[in-house]
């Protein structure tokens, strides 16, 4: 398969970021100054150890976790799986058989699946300064609301459109039409939310809510047939561009671009 969901045909590809993108990896594995060193020492990791194992895939959801790790300076090793041949080691910690899944070696090899659960776990344990989370109770409630909006609306509708348009063995026009309409409806919700000048989704602050939104929103041109898909949603387009320029997201998608060329 090619495109958004392309994956390796081997059982899984075991890589470290030292071999994938050298500059990306060096920062993560050898960071010893400033806030990054605080996170490494909190994890009780040495400069040569990776704190996390990330089971993932070239599709959208795993890049949320990579972006967050990048933003917090957390070290990790990625294992890219083939959905047609999932290894037993992966299935033992991922009963639903989906990615992403993390193993936190600094916390007794705690494993966790579901991307939003992982984002919340990581900021709870490793973002003590709340750089990407909130302290105000109402903003925390709003953040949970919009995280769930992505889980219930953006991910499922966008994913089904991708499937029926690109991978289903036969064309089902009614399904393609339904999910295209749902994508546009969801984009309308986002456009309305951003209409009063918001730069970020919650609290006028870049957070895991924005990281969580990005992978599927960035795929809109692919899902709807071109960059003009955003013409009716200019605030959403500006928001996607803004999130894509954040360091953690930009570095994650640099890794993705390299993988997609292989």
C-alpha cells in the first residue's frame, strides 16, 4: 500500500531514530541540558537508553505520540508493524491490535494503547510544568471535550473515508459520499470553533489537543482530492499550518517523510 496508511510487508521493522534521521535522533538520545535533561533524569534513563518503546505504523495516529515525545525531549524507539502479520510481542500488550502502543521502561514497563490515553498519560507523568496541558479546571474540561471530539468524530469519519476511497476492494459510492459529507461537517465545526480568532483549540495555548487534531486534519487534501478542500475552511487551514510548524510535529513529520520514501 502507498499513501497515508502505507506499511512494511515484513512482520515488523525494528528501527531506532539514530538510523532513520540522525539529527532527529541525536537530540533525543543525548539531550543533557535545560528542560530536556529534567525529563531524562525524571525517567531515570541514561543517555544511551531509550525510555519508551513505541509500536506504531506509518498511518496518522502514531505521529501524535512522536510529536509529543519530541516536544518533551523524551527518548524512544519505534517498531513499525505490518498489520497483515502482527507479532505476538505486540498483540500481548495491544489486545485490540491497533497502534499506537507504548511501553514506558522507566515505570516498570507500563504499557498503554489508544493514542489519546497515551497523550494524557505522558503529560501527566512527564509534563510537570504543564507546557502542553492545563491547570485551570474549565480548560481541563474543555481539553477533554475536544480530545473526545477527535476520538468520536475526526478519527472515525476521516478513517472510513480513507478506507472506502482507497483500500476497500470494491467501490461503494454511498459510503464514500457519506464520509465525505461527514468530514465536511466536522470541518465546519472546527471552522466555527476557530471563528473568534482562536489560534489554538483550548485556552489560547498550544497543547496535546492540537497535537491530537493534526494528523487527520493534515490529511484533508489527500482525503478530499486536493488542497482546494480547505477553500471553504480558511481558519482551519491556517490552524493546520500553524500546528504543523510546531517543533515536535515538524520533526515527527520529517521522520514520516523519510519513511514514506522507503
